[in-house]
C-alpha cells in the first residue's frame, strides 16, 4: 500500500484525538484527502487509468458524506477541518 503505517498514524495524530483514534470523522476525512491527493497526482500522468478515476470519484463521495455528517453534527468541527485541509465548501 502506498500509505505507510507511520504516515497514517501521523494523519490520525494530527487530525484525530490520538494516533490510535481511527474512527473520528476528522481523521477519516484527513485520510481520504491524503488518498485523493495521491490519486489525483497519479491521474495527471496516467490519464486513461479509468479504474483509478472511478476509485477517486468514490473516495470524493465518501469524503463528502462524512463532511455532510460532520456539518449536521457539529458545525465548528466541520469548519475547523475544512480550514485545516484547505477544502472547498
């Protein structure tokens, strides 16, 4: 896998409650954002890789649903994670 254990722990430590807290919405959104950026860079060089394109669209949908959940649950947490990751609303 292209994401090592240390990178995942760093993402969860920075955006979650701890490096072992893999279930928080913020941690999952940050992990999806990391994977989306990786796949976007891959697609810039491999334009005809349609399986990766499909995976990218699915990941964006998953991230969007988590963001919608977080927005409905706690708007301040939503605003913080959008600001930290530099996402468009």
